C-alpha cells in the first residue's frame, strides 16, 4: 500500500526524506510528497514518482519532516490527493497508510464545524481532527483523534514549532529507527537501513513520541518499553547490486536463497515443536492459506505434502477464507506470506482463530504482523525482496514446504536420502537455468509482441503455470492465464489461434504423455507453442516452435527449476516492452488493505 517516512535530527530533513522514500517506493508509487518543519510547515507533493519530485522540489529547510509514497485507495492519484495532508492552519501535517472506514461521517461533522477540505481522501480528516482536539498537547490531540477513527492506520504527524513527531499504528506496519542525534519512522526496515540498523517495532495500539534524542512509547496512556532490534540485513541487500532491476537481481539470488533456506532447516534436526505435537495430536489434514504468488507456492506445497505425508491438504485463497472458511477438526493451518503484512492473510488468521485453529506461518519478514500473531513462525531466508513481483521468496517458500513434508514424510529412508541429495543439487541446477538466459531472451523477444498468452501445466506444475502467468501479467501487462492443461479443451480452446501463444510446462513425470497430447491439440489450433522441458527431450523439439530446456530433476522438484525459467521469461518480455519492471502500474509489494 503506501510507504511512510519521518525524520527528526540535526541534519536537513529533505534529502533524507527523499532517499528513504525511494526505498519504500515499492509499497506504492502513483504519487508522493514531503512536509518539512522549519519556518512553519512546508509541503511539496505531486502525482509523480519520487525521482521526478526530487528533480523539481524547491529547497525546504528544516531538520524535521515526514514523507509518503502512495498507492491510491480513496481518491485517484492526483496532486491534491497526494500526502502529506494539512489542517486548516497549515501547522499540522500527516502521512497515513491504511483506510479510515468512517471518514465520510467525520468529514461531514468537521465541515459542519467550519473545516475546509481540499482532497477526496479519507486521510485528510486526521490533521483536521488533530486541529480540533489540539489544546497545547500534540500527543493528547492525536490520542483523541485515533479514538474517533475506525479503520487501519500507520500515521506520522509533524506540527510547526514542535520538536517531536508522533507515530501510531493499528493494522499497518510501522517501525522507529534509532540513530545518533537523529530518529527515523518508517513503514519498514529497508527504508532506513542506509542510516541505522537499530529499530523498534511498534505494535497495534502503540503511540510513539519521537524526538531527536529520545523515543517514548505509550499504550492506552501508559508508558511502555519496546525492545530494540539490530537488523541483520545489510544495505547492499536492499540495493540493486549492479543489476538493471531489483527483479533481475532477486531472480539471480535464488541459488543462494535456496542454499541458505536449506542449510537453515536441514541442518537443524529437531522438527518444529508445534508440528511435532500436532502429529502426536493426530493431525489428519492441513489447510494452507495465502494470496498471489504465495498462494501458488501453497498449491505446489499441496502436491509435495500429499505425496510425502499422505494427508489431505486444502489450499484456499486467504481473502475468500476470511468470509466463508470452515476448518475440520485436527487440521493444521499454515499461512504463507512473503511480507507478513498482507491484510487478506492477516484477516484469515483471525478467522482461523475464531474457529479455534492453531496457525503456523511461513514468512520472510522478521517481526512482521503475521509472525507476531501466528502460534509458530518459520522464516524463509530470502533476504529483503524489493521488486513488487515476488521471485526468490517463492523459491524459499518451496524449500520450507519440502523441508516440512520431508520432516513428516511416510517415505522410506532411501527415498528421503535421495530427495535430500536432489535438494542439495538444486542451487547448481537453478544456476544453470540462470546461465541459459539467452535462450529465454529469444523466446521473450517473440512473446513481447502478443497481448494474450496461456500457460499450461499438469500436476505439480499446474501451479507453476499459474505463477508463470501471474509474473507475465504483473510486469509485462500481457493478459496471461494459467490453466491445468487438461482444462483447455473445456472452453479456452475457443481463444486459441495464431495470435495467442501457449507456453506448456512438460515435466518428466506421470503426466508426460497427457501433456504431449495436449500440446498436439494446441498445435492443431495454430497457436504458437513454447515448451519448457527437461534437457534432451527430442520428442518435444519436433512439436514446439520454441523450447526452453531446464536441467532434469526429480519431478517433485521440477517447479523450482521451471519457475525460475518463467520468471526470466516474464522479466525479458517486460524489458522488451519497456515496462517499469520493479514498479508495475497499480500494484504494490505488500497489500495492507482488503
Ligand atoms: C506477486 O508477485 C505479487 N507481488 C503478489 O501477488 C503477492 O504475492 C501477494 O500480494 C501476496 O503477498 P505476500 O506473500 O507478501 O502475502
């Protein structure tokens, strides 16, 4: 959703606000703005990217300020709807991430009391409410304001003449960074890593009063302590490292990510306590909930766990489960979320709680909201994922799912030993896919001229077809659909012609012959055919217009090598089409509203 920033210290705030805003821009990038407190409050904002704003912004002097990058929810992207928003006096400025459900009634009330509004946003009621309640104590005015607001929020408030910023969170992430004679407030860690690695995570309901040398946190009017954490990620991990895009860098990090996640889990013999107890509790089925790419990882997880653990696994879209989901008794619930902040997934966890289900979470962000409300958290070791299109987090999630399934597998020791061997070879096999970029680039050059594409696969590679289609959709704006190959003849065949390429994932498993039949059916309908297949598969070469070969692996691991090839295909196709790869339109890295 949106990225928010605050700074107070000895240095000029403007350049620091802009450099931090660039680091949170993946959270939303349809408009941005800053407010600097020096001689009064000066605001500069517009419906442009941060880079563009930096180029035209006047010098605003002052050593305290706030900033925002927006993903529009309420009011279209425009200069007036961009944040920060001011009160009538122009002395109070606010940035906000979240949604205020009752803003219309609050706004009508304030207009009735003489307040004038300039935007269509829900956020603008906040500075006006603070102005209404302000009686010399900014913190108290913010507390009174939050009391009448219904919704989710992470906010930062700056007021002319005040040597402090006020921060507050409810269902939207917010951290405080501790520096030397300076303090930071941000939506997440990568934003401030250039300046400090000392952070405090605010919890829902916390209010932070942040000044240059001091941070005071209170809750329900009572001062409390929050632990300070040292961030282990280094700045370089949150930078492009010489790659043109974060997405390409993160795709190329996958051999290391797979190795790190495997090392983390296969070295530690003891299983996750909870799961051990659950096995003793006679767990009879699993339920996995997630959204987007994490949902596709969950679908692959279903095949792995059903194959190895021999218990039924249900996979559901979190946003659907939140409203209708039911669970069976003796079900282990797992949620998968890279960011740990996806509102749909957080809401699904609450629903699981309501029906008395224990929840294990697989997430990539330490201390994220999900990790704080789950009963047990398993961290993927992907490092910070900046590009909106998830890539390395998907591979890391698969590694955790393989590890979980092998931990409770009913397979014999020989099978498990050969699987462990195969797992350990995956990083080098993925590296070979990365090294075959040229072949994939050729396919991308061809694909870039089409507007509609189908991805098809069977069995454990059906979810890979869904993920391939999502990646292409997200960053190249080509309308792509993932389908179970057997389903094409039940309708989508009507769309096949020479203008609608089909990308088929053909694995060397029990579905091989059926896939050959399906791609012959596709050829018969004149669709250009691109096939992802194991090395040395000559039969495929005769049928396909383009072949992307991947190293041969055990069928159960084929999604790992196949998805990397499809990530590269999407990346190169988007590059051919000149798309803004790291910041695709209308999307955001973590979706913190429903
Ligand atoms: C994937 O490339 C997208 N960014 C999106 O579908 C994402 O997977 C989804 O929003 C879920 O995010 P999460 O894993 O952080 O919960």
